[in-house]
């Protein structure tokens, strides 16, 4: 990376953005976005953290017109889509398909766009680990969980070329929406119990379970995987069993959820700065942003 990847002083945007949610104190988004500003020399950009619940979302957005963009975490991802539909805002097809919006961007012409960067975050995190880059062979995939993040994982796996997805959940009825989404995307889908998931049988697995959700579940771990297998665990905190450690011990490729978090944050970062009049979407800038955000994570988690 060269110094040319920094933004020239005359083209640096002045911009305010923020992450919204409730609770919000745990969010790593401020550390990531601020690290990106520092890496590219964007001293005129500010990123806030704001406690906002579903009932207060519309009023907060109306009373903070100075913000160019917002990252939204739980419990606001569905509420944002409902508000966008009511107000006629542009809803990106990925957000509409997955039923979740985690990014709001105010464009220069006064319009508002709602997107879901979690899908791009999953795709880029898995591609960086080699998933979907081994030629035309269709992928056999597995998804643990059936909620909103599972929908994003399903859309991402479709983009990566998944031929089939097995959803593993505690209650099969909870997977009805993601099962329907997979079929809509042309993917063969099946649903099984979480306790029956067999690690390593799929080419790629995405766990959307919260930390600790597998505690007490006895899984059939083989001594070694018979074929290459990758696992992305979206949970940031270690729990028992530690899926990433178990996968690594058996020869699999482990992808921590922080990689997804960073890549989706880069998508938001580039969208916000572009809306502020500074197009930074180049391979050099992306690489610098990813490196800076990954470097900031240990300090943010330890804070």
C-alpha cells in the first residue's frame, strides 16, 4: 500500500454518520469507521454512537438531518424497512429480499437509500477465505439458525454459487422464511434440527447463532474432515463449544465473524463518503480500510 491511497486534502469530505440501536454501548462500528477515517486522512468526518429504539427511530432521523448516513443494528433492521416503505425511500433489492436494512444513506439529491451490507460482508469474508473461488463446481452449504442474519447468509451463499443449503435450527417452523428465500433464489433447501447438524459435510457453513447457543448440544465431530470445509461464525464472542477452534482442529478453514463485520462496515463507509461527494471505491482504498479496521478490532474489543 502506498501513500497514494490516502485522500488528497482538497477532496476530503466533511461528514457526520452514526450507528443506531438499543442497546448500543457494545457496538464496534465507531471504532471501525473512525479507524477508516484515520487511515485515509479524513479529519473532517465524525462517527457517533446513539441509543435509539424502534419507537424512536422515525423521530431521531427527522431531528438529525445533519447526518449523511446511519448504520443500524438490532432491533432496528426490520423497523427501518417498514419506515422506508411508508416514506417511499429507495429500498435496495438485497434489503427487500432479506427483509432487513442495516444502512441508511442520504444522497446528494435529497433522496434516501436503504441497503443491507451484511450480505456483501459475508460474501467478501468468505471469498477472502477461498470460498467460491475454486471454479464452477456448485457449493453445498449449511446455515445454522433461521433468523434475519440467516436470510443475509442465504443471499450471500446464492451469490457465491451455492447449489443447496441445509438449515439447522432448534424449531423447524422458524426456518420457513429462509427456506422460502432459498427456493426463490433457485437453491435446493432443506431444514433439520440443530442437534443433527454434521460439521464438515457441507463445503461452507455459516453460523448465525448467538454466542453460547450450542452449549449442551452434542454434535458429531469427526476426527478430521474428509474434504475441505469452511465455517463463518458471525458471533464475535467465544462460547462453548468454540466452533472456529473445533473447525480448525479438524483441518477446516475458520472465518471469524469480525471479518464479516469489517467488510460490511467498509461497504457502509464507501457508501457514506460517496454520498458526501468523495468516491473512494478503489482496490487500494478498500485494502487500506480493511487493514485499518482489522487492526482496530483488538483495541475496541478490549476497551
